[in-house]
C-alpha cells in the first residue's frame, strides 16, 4: 500500500473514531496530514467525519492548491499556519469538542495557558495551550494568529469554537487533541470544587523528565 493510500485510510479511521465517540458532530472538525513529497491530504468541507471515504479526501500540493478529491475544508489557513511555523508538524487536527469549547468560554481562564496543571499527561502531550480570540469560521485571521505564535505552541484553543493541535504525525495529533478534551472536561467538571492541582515543583518535574517545550 502506498503512503498516500495508507494516509487516506488512517484519516478516515481516526475521523470515524472521533465521530463515533462524540468528539465531533455533524459536519464539524477537520484533519490534515503532510505527505513525504510535501503535498497534503485534507478532509473535505461540509463532510461528516464519521462517514468519510478515502477517495473523498482532498489532495493539495505543497502550496495548498487543490489537486484532486472533494473541495477541502475552509480552515486551510489555520492548518497551513501550523505547517509553516512548525516544520516538525506532520498532521493537524481541529475539533469542536464540547468541553474544550466550554472551557474557552469561561471568564477566568489564563489566555496564555488555558489548562490548569490537572494531570501530567496534559502537560506532556500539549505543553502550554494558548487561547486565541473569536474568529468567524474560515477567517484567514486564525492562521495569522497562529503564525504570530512563531511555532512556540503545538496546541491552541479558539474562543467559542474549539481546539486545534499539531503533531509529528496523525496519531500523535489525534492523541494530543483527545488529551486536551479530557483535560478540559476535568477542569469544567471540577470548577468551583477547589480541586488539588499539581504543584509547581511537580509541573517542573514533568517538564524536565519528558523534555516538554514549556
């Protein structure tokens, strides 16, 4: 099986898994993957993530120009910004997952790092997660906001919209965005209960032990 054929199947499998577990619903969310020749595979605009077929996946050239497949997601500027500023990025996943959206709406979260130190895995897999302001869906301004971070963050949370995570490959990006949603869920569920967070010393121990870009 060719690299492209396997990548198309992986995107469909991951998208269906996320759809089946309620991490994305309707025609929301999108996934992209960079191939070794510098071209990209991207989920189509208006598509249901749980019902994708490999042949539907959009194929774009290295300049993000449409080559084949269905019309790509309108969030191309968002995806391309991660690829341009983080050369190690092999895939980008964007969801409208419930708890991440809820977290983005809370008035007292830290915009420089929306995730309190709840678990070591949130730190290990995500580092600091930046809250970006609200943009209209498809607005190129989202990409510009990501570029302004100069590659310092692998994950962002779009206000009233949802998370976006870049990873070294599609599996790493998928695992990381699921960790983000689960951590957001813990934060929302324990809000007002005075939960015990990891101490600064514990956070630094995780950062040092797992070489987290913090």
